[in-house]
């Protein structure tokens, strides 16, 4: 079975005659007829009945055509992909991020990015830090945005900036009356604990709370900050948590206060090492960096260090 034979059969099915198929293929009508005859010999069944000068597809031809068309649609998709590659534009930008970044920094960055690539398809995966690492190392995404990763095999990094974590509670919690919260204030409180398959990311937070750890009630575990903020909004717990999602939850009665000693976490954008950078990904990186400069959560670090 040869591709040219399949192509002749497809055009006859689509156009209805060997003459029309010949015109599509830029060959003679007898050549199309030969291709069809050779295909029928190879398949072992008739594809058309010839009645009064017309070709009528057999039931076998109809069944066979379904699979042929699926194959050609796949080829057409490959042509589209190849065209985009020739134009040096990716068919899709795949981004992974933590939930807080996905609902705050990422929308701001993509709003700018899509001004330059309005037709680009964007896929966003919302993951934990360990899942981000797995997707990067298996080349499932073009980039990941979240807490800055340590030096890991197969991952390149670029810093976005440091962010100070905050104390968060429901507006009517007794600690909401204080202007600054310290570790000792949390004694006896239900305090959310981050659970992650790579706890190294949370070592700084754990270290600050270590002096009062045994005096905290940490029975509620969370793996995303939005889940944490929902627990806080319900009055179930307080937390020392990233500040990004706080704005989303203010309408639900969540307040934040500075926490002492200050806990700073670096954020960054990471890429698979074996992926060549392209214009769209470079533009996305610049959009992330620009959006971060516009966010007060990143600006807070600069103002604190100047004091």
C-alpha cells in the first residue's frame, strides 16, 4: 500500500470522480485509475462500483475511508505544527505554577504576554513544588513559576525576587487586634501546617516556629495556600503563609499582619535544561519579571531591607 494510492482514493471519495481527483493531484485521469486499481488489488476488495460512468463507493470503501480520513487529519495537523515551527512560534506554551502564583502573578504576566502572542495556546498546570520539579525534569512544561528551586539536575533557574510571608487570620480572631505577630503569639492556637513530599522548601518556616512547635495545635495540614486561606476564612485556624492569595480572600474576612522574625522566601521561574529557549518563552519570562515589579508583595522586601 503506497501513500499515492491512498491519496487517489481519498480525493475520489471527496470529489466524486477520477477527473476531479486527477486535477487535485496534478496527474492524468488514467494515472488516478491505475493508482485506484493497484490499491484495490492490494486490499483484496472493491472500493467502487462503476455504474453508468459513475463511481459509487462500496460499504468497504466507506469503512476504509473513515480510517484514511483520520490519518490525513493527523497529517494536516502536523503540517500546521511544522508551519508554526518554521515561523519560530511554538504551538503551545505550557506553564506550571503554584496555586497562589496561578491566581495572582500569572494572570498579570499573561495579560502582557498575549499582547505579543495573541494566538498562542496557553496550558496552565497548578501544582505543588514537588510536582513542579517532576514536570520540569520530565520536560512536560516549558517553564514553572513558584518558590525558587534549589540546584537540581535538569533544571535551569532565574530569580524573580524575595517575598515576606505574613500572619493570616479571620478578621474577628483575637490576634487580629495586634499590629505585629510573633511566634510566641501562636502558642495554643490552631496553626496550619504545610505538607509537601519535599519538606525542604518549608525548612525556614519550620525553623522560625521550632521554638513553639510543641505548643501549637497543628492538626490541619494543607498543600496549597488557597486551601489554607479557606480554612482561615472559616475560622478553623491561623497561619504564617505567602501573601499573594491574601487579596483574593480579603472579601471573605481574612486579614494579614506582619510576622516577626521576618520570613523571606525567594521566588523564581525555572525551565527544563534540555529545552532550547524560543522567542515566546523569552517574552513570557520578561512578562513575569515585569509583573513582579508591579506587585507590592515583591516590593515589600526592598523597603524592609532599606530600614
